[in-house]
C-alpha cells in the first residue's frame, strides 16, 4: 500500500481497488479567492493517479463557510 500526496492536506492510498482519500478536517489553508470560504484541502487542479485499471484524474476542493 502506497500513500500519495495529491495536494495540500490531501493524501490518498489505493487498497483493494479503492482509492481512499484522507483529509485532516482540523486544518485550514486560508481563505478562498472570493474570501467567502476557508479552504480545508485542495489538489490544486486535476492530479493523475495510476491504478491497476488505468490512470484516473482527481480534482478536489474541500472548504467550509467563513464565520463573520
């Protein structure tokens, strides 16, 4: 089992044909571009992951609303 870093606060592992993505929900990466949300994790665009079945692309943003 290999752990992959797919971006900021995004780790993944391939196990039994399943891509398991892990995000630490206690982290905050700062404000979104609009300033309306706090980024929790991002791949920073699409990232390619090679699997036994072929290459797949993952694009992920995790965020939560800002409290004003």
